C-alpha cells in the first residue's frame, strides 16, 4: 500500500517537474486584506513614474538645446554679414548682384529668393490638383486593396533619395527641355518638374490622411439626401477637409523650398535673375550646396552663405507658422 | 431557430391605398453568406409613424437602411420594395432620385461643416435650383417645419457645428424635408440626445406626422409608445409582430415580444 502511494507520489512529482499538470491550487477569488502601510509609502510604481517623467523631460531639454543652438549658430553667422561685414540688409534683399568675393556691395540675394519662390510655387501649384485627385481616388472610389497598393507606391516615392530624382532629372528632363525649347535645358522648368514629382507623394499622402479624417456619417448623410458621389466630394468632403489639405500643400511647399541636391543638379547654378523658365538660375539651397566648399570660414563670402541659410530657416519658421494658423482656423 | 418557428407571429396589413411603402420578402446578406434579415414583408401606412423595435443585431437598422438603398454597396438586398407601384429595389432605379423621395436621418447628429443655410440648400443647389428667393423660402419653410426656425433665424449664416446636439438633429430633419420627400426614415434619431432635446425632437416628429410617412428605429420603448401609431418587433432578423402600437405594448401576441417589452432582454 505504502509502496503504491510512493509510486503515485513519484508520478505526480515527475509530472509536476515536466509541467504536465498545472500545479496551481485554485482558490475562490476574494478581496485581499488592505495593507494600510503601503498606501502611504512610495512603491516601485511611483519610482517608475519619476523615472519616466525624468527621461522624457531630459529628451525634451536636449531637443530644445539643439534647436536653440542651431538657431543661435545660424543666426550668429548669418547676421555677421550685416553687422561685421556691413552689408546693407535692404541691399541684400533687393539687389541681384551676387558676387561676395568682390566685397560688401556685391551681396544681393534677390535672384535666388525669386527663383526659390518660383520653383516652390509652380511645383506646388501643379502638384496639388494631381495629389488631391489621386487622394480622392484612393479614399472615395477605389477598393480597399488597390488603395493599399497605391498607398505603398506613394510611400515608396517619398522614400526615394533626392539625389536619385536629381539624377533622373538630369538625364531625362534637362535634355528633353533642351530639345524642345532650346538653350541649355537647365533652369526653373527642369527644377519645377523634378520638384513636382518629389512633392506629389508628400501632398498625396497627407491629403489621404485629411480625407480619411472626414467622418463616414457625413458621406452617408449626403448620400441619403440624394447627392451623387461627386456632389458629396465637391460640396462636403473637400469642404470638411479644406484646412488639412491646405496644410498638406504647405508641407509640400516646405519640402520643395528646402530641397537642395535635386534642384542643384538641374537648375544650372548661375546666380541670375530668371528671365524665362528655361534660363539657368540658382535657388537659395542650390547656391548653398554648390558654394559651401569654396569659401573660408569667417570671410564675407562664407558669411553671405550663412545669411542664405538664415533666410531658409526663417522661411521654414514661416511655413510652420502658416500650418498652425490654418490648423487653428480649421478648428473653428 | 426552432423556437422562432413555434412562436406565434402577427403581421398587420393595410389596403393598398393606405400604403406609402411596403416590402415583400426582403432579405439582406452581408458578404454573400451572413444573413441578417429573413423575408421581411411589411407595409407602412401613409402619414403615420411606424416604430421598429428590437434588440441590437435584430436587423431593424439594416432593414431601414435597405429602404432607401443605403445598403447598396454594403450588402446584398433581395426581395421587393414597393413605392408607388414600382419595385425600387431594382438596378434600373435612379437611387439619387429615390433618396430625394425617401429621406433619412441618422443616429448621430451630423450637420455638414457649412452654415445652417447651406446645410439645407446644398442638395437643392447641386440639383440646379438657383433662384435665391425660392431657396430662402425653402430654408424658412423647412426650418419652421422642424421647429428650429425661431432658434436659428438670426444666425442662418453661422456654422451649423455651433448648434447644440438637439438643434443639429432637428437641422438634419430640416435638410431632409427640404427635398420634400414623402417618407422619412429615422435611425434612432434621439439616442445621442439628452431628455430635454429628445422631448423637443419628439414634438417635432409629432407635428410632422400628419404630412409625412415616418419609419423610426428606436431602442427606447417609451419613445415608441409615445409617438408611434404602429410598431414592428424585430427578432434575429425576423419580424415577429407588427400591429397598432398600443396592441403590441399592452397585448403582445408572442412570448418573445412580451419578454422584450417587459425588459427581460435586449
């Protein structure tokens, strides 16, 4: 008898060791006794809270430091042009005479400012309608599966490095323009076409997000009033998402304004006021990338480039400000 | 299911000149296989409010949405929907015109992000109505009919989103009746509203019932008994009982209906 009992014990122990049998003794659930002491003392959780708060706070401090020092550095060098090299700021903004090696009377950035704005505005103006149409197709008309496919295509386009776009522009667009319009083929038109392809996916994916944010109930209730799909899109959906679509376009413009490499490869890099769309020209960014290796730190030509960088920084601040402004208006 | 077969059912019928809308053997399938509605045949009397009651998932909202073809791309709807002698559940029906005759108001108040005026004129304008005087007239008429005119007449060009939930829902009714439909489908129109707004909405519906045929889905049985003349009880995709509201509530024929009305489930 006792041998059998031992046997059974062995079997059970073996099974427990191999975890074949759950060795948890089940009790009826009931409230545990309250430990009054614990209620007034810090525990592991409260320490975790401190740590979590502290870590995120540190990260924030780091970012703020970074931003402040970037603005400070760019500002210091950018403003040196005006304060220590005595370039007139009005002259800088209104003259097209750009040859900083010749002294302070030859630091006029107007040609680059105008070119930068032209390529940005034209590419955004062409890209926006296309992007909105593509986004509308993806959210309102296509099936879920093809929308997913299109979405991954646009994401792929966003991810292609800008040098690839520039290279494509250089080998395809520039020769084509040369053949059609004559001249060198470099210029605003080539830059605009390259930027159009680059900002299209940006504006498209942000517009898709904007359209997806429109509640389905609005589509349904418009349909229930006998409106067609197109009437619903035109009068309700676009209306409801106007501010977010504008934001998408501004993000696209910010990308176009800040794009350096691809533009530098196709714009011709001659600091001249563009007199037509196919004359070689230069943007703020393209001038920065093409000239930064040719100047000595601390000299006027170098400081003049920093002034261009400062201008770009201010523009991106302006774009950000616009986005916030539109977002606020959209909420009203 | 076997329980349902043994359950006594009662479906009231109307003579054809009393009918505004009727269905014959209406079945709804989702994804081709999941059946949510089984051969429902109901007739709705002209200028009366009919309440559709039943537990969640009983198919009453599915049924309602089928009536003006809002289920077109969502589900397969089989059977006939007879409107003015015409089967409107056929592919050759112009759904846009149909929905102008059979309007719908949804559960959540959902005005368009436009002004109050534009909420009402939007579909009229899209339809080609350009006469400003005529549009103004329709705006006032429909807002008055929805008992909202006095509250909003001074702010017609303000955003409709600034209105309270109850006012928004009455605006949704106003913009539906601006198209002069014969029938209004109401999908739990008061479920997102507080009691005071609900009372106002119910008053509005009562005022409208002499001119419109209304079919209303509701979870609120007091509401059904307060404002509807007829009540249909849905259970698991079948209609078990359809009669004068007072009969359904005081003298239900079936056991399941009785249990639901007493609040034993649902």
